[in-house]
């Protein structure tokens, strides 16, 4: 009998900030401490997916709850 390899699909907001030295720094507000970087936007996208997968894997291994992003997250520029 074939074993199912179902993977849960989750959606998280990732913030991509241009780095001074080039590339992008990326963080995921719903996953505290989940930060990565990439030399290009495409590499940063790939790296943040990997960082999220690793973050969730550690939580599951430690039998901790996996955060679910609340709906309605708004990212906006604020001028002061």
C-alpha cells in the first residue's frame, strides 16, 4: 500500500527589504526570528521558503504549535 506524503500548505507574509550591500533581507513577522537573505529577489524567495520549512520542522520536532498567520495582515508605509 502506498503511503501518503501529504504536505500542509500554509501562507505567511514575508517582508523583503533591500540590503545596503545588495540583495535582500527577508523576515516573516508571524514566525519570530525567521530571517534569511538572498543575493537576488528570486534567491531570497527560495531562501525564505526554506527558512519557513526549517522553522516549522523544528517546532514540530519540539512538539510546539505551528503559528498560523491571522487573516487581514496589512503592510503599509507610515510617514512621520
